C-alpha cells in the first residue's frame, strides 16, 4: 500500500520534468523581494507560472493583488487551492500547463523555473503580454535581455 502511494507521488512529481522545472519552493525572503520589485497596485494582476504549494500566491493576495497560478502537479494545485482559500476572491489556481496559458491579462509574472526554459518563456512573454508587463524570475536569467533590477537572486525584466 505504502509502495503504491510512493509510486503515485513519484509519478506526480516526476512527470512534470517533461514540461518544466521540478517542485522546489521559493523562500519567503526571495518571494517578498520579487513582490516588492514588481510593486503592483492593489487590484492589479500577477501570474505565477508553476505556482507550487501556493505560498507566493498567498503572499501576493495579502498585498491586495489579483493572482492567477498555473500548476501542472494536481496534488500541489490542490494544496495551493486550500492554502489560498481565505483569499479565494483574488486567487485563481489553474491545474494545467502554463505554456498554454494566455498571459495577456497579466500586469506582472513571477517564475522560478530552470535555465533551459528561459528563452522559451522570453518568446512567450514577447508574443502575449501587454507593453510594460514585468517579469520577476528567481535564480534564472533571460538570455541577452537587459535586467531592469536585480536583488536577492530575483531578476526583474520589463516587456
Ligand atoms: C521550482 S518550482 C517553483 C514553485 C513556486 N513557484 C515557488 O516559487 O515556490 C516549479 C513549479 O512549477 C511547476 N511546473 C513546472 N512546469 C510546469 C508547467 N509546464 N505548467 C505548470 N506548472 C509547471 C512544478 O510542478 C513546480 O511546482
């Protein structure tokens, strides 16, 4: 029984490697820095691509932002849904592949991915976001794009 449970967990956390970065949560110091750097007004919209357990969604909602999180791992999406329930009027957790998300409504985007996805993300941002949308990326840079600000391992870009 425990074996079957472990296999299911391994599959849930392993299959994501086909689509993007594995689950590693952002520490509070870095997520707060990212939210400080994007500095949205209450009511503006932040997208988080790969929203994990929902900790960044919750922190963003506490600042009055509307937040949309895409998470491909159904277990993490469920945890995020429960964890952000108090802020359910502001937070939408989508269990799905963020490469299929439409980023047009975003005022800012937060990601913690891997180096090998940053060029693809850059193209997606260029094709979809409105002028002035901010991208805050923890740990990984967009190749050959000018960094608007950098602090605590967060790279901020303007599109
Ligand atoms: C490094 S973790 C970051 C989690 C969260 N953003 C944080 O900072 O705490 C990356 C997350 O992205 C999710 N993920 C990876 N590829 C994805 C995809 N194509 N669509 C949706 N979620 C994805 C993973 O399941 C994982 O939870």
